[in-house]
C-alpha cells in the first residue's frame, strides 16, 4: 500500500485519522479503560484534547475511550468466537493475553473480520512464551481452527465422475480441502480440552473437509495423508500413490480412493 | 433534481438477512418485501454463505449494505475489496449499494469500526471523490449512510447534516438516512434531530434505516440489539413527511430474536409509510 514519504507533510484529514487510530488501537488497561499515557509518554488526556472536543458529560479522552473499548471488545470477541478450542487449551486469561498481544503485533489488514485470525498460528510460533508449556498444542489448535474458517467458505469445483476418469480428465482435489499432520489429537481436544490424556503428544493426520456446507474432520492413515498432500501439492497421481508404505495393500489404497470419490473430494 | 432512486420508492419494508433466520426463511418463505445483506459476509469463494444467498436470490429482492468501504479514509481505495464487491454486485444484481459516511483504516490497518469524520471541506471533497471512484468501478448507484458518533472534532467547519449534504452533492450520490443514528448522535452531541432531517437534501434519500440502541449513563450507543424506541419512530414519521415513501430497513444485529419478532417490529413502519402515502395524496 502506498504511504506518504516521511518528508511529505500529512494532510489535516490524514493527521487527524492517524491520531485517532493511535488512540483507538492502544491496548486497554487491566480494568478495560483507556491508557492514561499516549504512545510517546505524554498525558493522553492532553493529546486527545487537542483534536477531540469535550462535551457536558464526557471529557475528550472519555469520548475517544468509547471507540478504544469498542475496538478491543469487537476484535477480542471475534477471536473468542473463531478459536474456542484454543481458548479451552489456554484458559480465558492466557487466551485473552495472547489475543491482545497478537492484535497489537498483527493488526487487521483485511476489510473483513473473518481474516483476523489468519496469522495467529504464526504468532504462536514466534512468541512461545505466551503459550508455554502448551505451545505445540496451541499451535496445532490454532492451525485447525483457522482451517475450519477457510474450509467453511472456500470455493468448490465440479465433482469428478467415473466418466471423467474414463476420459482421462486430470485428477485434482477440491480447493476447500486441508490436510494436516499434527503433534496432538486436536480434533478430540477441541471437544474435550480438559481431558489431560489428550495433552500428551500423539501424531494425528487429519483432513478438514465439508459435506453439505458443514465442516468435518476425518482421521487419515499416514500413507493416505501422504497421497492426498502430494496430490494437493501437484504431484502426479502415479507418483503420489508411490508415497504409500510398502505394508499397505493395493486394495486398501483402492478403498481409500473410492471413499474420497464418494466424499466428492476429487474435482475437474 | 428528481430522486435518482425514484424507481425503488415502493419497495416497502426490508429486513437484514441474518444467519439465525436462514432456516426459517428458506423453509417457511415468509412474505418480505426485500432483504438487506451485509456485503462482506458474502464476499467469499463459496460454501454455505453463497449457497444460502443464491437460494434467497431466487425468491427475494436483495440490496447490498457494506461496512468497510470507508469512503472517508485517506488510504487509497482497496482494489481487492472493490473487485470482490463487484463480483457480488453482479451476483445479487443489487439495484443500489450502501455503505457508511465514515473512515476506519489507516495505512492499510483496519479498525472494523465506523469512525467519525471531521466535518471539514477538505474531508468532504476527499470523501466525495472516493464515492465517485467506487461508483464508477462498481457500476451501481451508491447511497451513503450517516453513522452514530460519540466524538466531535475541534477542526469541524460545519454541522453533520451540512457535511452529509456537501458530500452527497459533490459525489452526486444518494443518502441512506439512518434515523436511529441521527437520534443517537443528537443525544450525544446535543442537537435537534428534526433539524438534521429537515436540512438534508430530501430528493437524495434512497433508503431509511431504523434500529434500536443502548442507553448508558452519559451517552447512547448504536447497538442494534433492541426494538425501536418511540422517539425514533416519531423521527422516522417526520422523515417520511419530508422525503415521502422510501424503502425502509430494520437493523437487528445482536441478541437477535426470532424471525417473527424482527419481522413484526419492522412491519410497524407500515403505519407510517401508509400515513405518508395518504398525506401525499391529500396534498
């Protein structure tokens, strides 16, 4: 995005919007109030009074505080709604702290709140101290829950039919599918985050898919995961099938493909 | 100048399409004049949102209402956003499109709020230019909505209604007159809401919004989570006296009750719309 060069004076409108946005996006205090100090250390009440009028009921700062609180409540509510599993893993207080740090480091760059959590997975990896000692579990859960959001409204292509296969139409996977190799059984953890037995590492291969517009998880054999991941990354069908463990019978692979066909995972 | 939204004056009363009502609408097919959708909720590649929307489009008239074009922002218009929006406009064939007279992003960082404008001539010129750019790209008539506000700026050079007038005249666009927002702002900033309604260019009013709000000790917030209160209905009646019948939409976005309750609340507007018709006929 094009920004004015530092040597270019800000227009009055831009200047006021930059000041207002600075105040609105500052993290709240523990008591959910606006901070008394501006980002440069000056008294916030003094800074805000230079551009916002007070009225009979509210000071300039109190008027800006309404927007400051709305900003944080709206964004934190959105993350709470999108990441209930992560909230379950971390507990309310740590989840909220993680989200505040995340939004402060990665403010929204999209016109839609849907995208707000897109970089939470990455942030968790960058700041393990915020989720320790459950960082890997939190990372897996954030990844899974973001996948649900993506799968829910991703596009779909016409389903591949037996006729298409006979006509040698290239086999592709539906664009809404996501495949994961997790270190934890996050699909179960999502339902029962307090079950301590699930906190132990457990390799889990998972497909996030949808049927009739609702999202589902499907456990996969490691070999099945490799085939699907390979196909998704553009590996030719024959080569993808070569990624299967030797112990797997050809009949089993055939059954997998039949099942995936029935689920509508292959498209033109 | 004639109202450029004249062909839609008889559209009646619409309701905001909301997720908790999907099943009721699709199975019972209630008689609703039209639905308003939040554009951003359907600017996606597929899945349930578009599946539902396509079914609604088969049976109902739909108008798009946006929350993030931010006509008043000093950032360049987001081309990705506009392209997505245009795809949706082509899908819904919305006869007009609305968004807010506000700003909400700086340097590509979004606040997801409808932030108040300073009422200056510079801001009016800037905002009008962006509305024209958006309309030229989207190829659909645009109406801008007045927002509720909780802050005022020292630099303002005019009243809010003068600013709205300045913007829409420069942009040659319509107004989505939100009478609840006028009421909320009038209480927060101590002005007479009737002055506001009286002084906007009536021929440009394309649509009206009504809604409920929340009252706090020292201010009122536009929360869309209550029925419409009597003073807002009275202001709505006053607005209809001035602008004549225009499509009216009830917004209910939080603590959403059953479809029947929302519909019943919206249909209360009929009383005033019909009165307005009679008054026009008598005149």
